C-alpha cells in the first residue's frame, strides 16, 4: 500500500483537468487491485469488487465506505448484495480521475 491512504481528499469544483492515461497508470500502481475502465463517453473511472461471506459483511463494509466518503467529502458509486460490494470512483466535476480518486481507493482498501 502507498502513502495515498494518509492523504486527504481535496474537493474538486471542476477547475482542473482530469488525469491523462499516463498519469492514471502512474497512480494505479499505488493502489491494490483496482481497475481503470472508461464508459461510453470515454470517462475514466476506478472500479473494484470485494467479496464477503454473506450479506451482513457486505453491508458492514459498505457502511464503512460510506463513513469514509462522508469524512473525505468524496462519494463513490456503490453496488452491493449478498457476498459482494463493488465500488466505482471518479470525480464527477471533471468527468474523470484525479489524485483524490486514488486517495479514496487507498482508504477503502485499508478497511477491506
């Protein structure tokens, strides 16, 4: 794990450019098991699936992610059900990825 988890997410109001693919890959090396994908609009995002023994473990994990998201002021898309949770992270204001997205990913990894 990197020192990203020790950083604070910085709120983005859209006045900065999103990372290019080179910068994305540089930061991707600092988080464990996250994938970079792009949607139909070519907006890059981070995504990772976490597996659990049952629904309650999934829900507890999602609640912890929610607490981190509120504390950091950076809110991922969360999908979960029996035995799994999937976290999708990107910065909506810039329609792409920036350092805070990787900071949030590293913080999520610390609770998994």
